[in-house]
C-alpha cells in the first residue's frame, strides 16, 4: 500500500498567514514544492453561545474551533520541526495538521481533533492534538487520578498561571522496540487540551524512530499555548 501523501514544512509566507509547503512525490529525490497550503479560513472571533461539557458543540463553534487549531498547528509545528514532513494518519477524518470534530455526543461531539504522521531522517512518529470542553471540576479529579496512577508514570505540574498540567508516559525500563508516548493534558477554564506524541506510525506494535517526534518539554509547551485555550 502506498504511503499517504506527505507535506514538508516551509518558510514564512510574506502575508504572515500560517502556511506549510507540500512535498511532491516523484521518481527522483523528494523536492520542495512552491505550493503553499494555508489554513482554510482565519478563525476570527469566537462565536457567542453557551458551552457545556455534556453537550455537543454547535456547528459555528465546531467550525471556529477547527479553524483555530488548524491555523495554530500549521504555524507552530513547522517552527518546532523545520525539517519535518507531514502525512495523513490512515483512516483519519482529515489531512495532517488539520482539526475536525469527531461528531456525535460527548465525549466526541464536544471536541476537535488533529492527527498527523511526522517524518524526518530519524523515522516516523505521530502527533495528536485534541481540544475539548470539560467541567472545570474535572481538573482536580484528573490530578488525583494522576497521582494514584501505578500503570504509567504520571507527573503533576503547574502552568504559568497555575493551571494543572499532567504529563504521563510508560514506566521504565521500556522493553526494546516498544513505542514511547508523551501524553500531556492541560486544564484551563472549560478547556481540556490533550497533546500526544510518539515514536510510532500507529500501524504496528513497534517503534518506528528512536524517540518521539517532540520532546516531553516541547509537548508541554505546545499544550500550554494560549492559542489552544478555546473554551474559557
């Protein structure tokens, strides 16, 4: 089966709108294309309306949240990984660095997700970013659950404004060939921001690069970005 089409990071666009460049596949070495892929539409101002953890997001908020996350990722991930190439996750609803809502009832219909395969000379890994609506009380409950966790290695931090940051990964020693995951959850207001990175292409049980595509600290930095606090 052919690999999904890849996209390679490019430089800043003169218009200052977030952009990535597409890598064109051909019979020879991969070339950088001059074609620029922009965010579909600038997110603009957050639409008015009530949000609730137990209710699906209304269509205008889904559109705004999807555009907000997509435009942020198009700008930020190439900055963090300037040599990376991006591809769609097989079976995903959207292309790389592109957020969509899974739809349906919560916990799916009240969030937007972006799933991406990331490749460079070290191999393939993946990135998933999810931003959803939760009740603020969830933060303290999840903090206590993290502190009690014995299956994974979960640590509790505080963000710059005192927000709860949970960082988890597999316990050491990790068996040879097993993937490593960094999972970050940040709770800000009604927003739960979940960033997961790994060193696997999710197509099999083994690691497909030596380390995850982002370090733990980069994953935390990404999750703490104010641009992902969609639901105050």
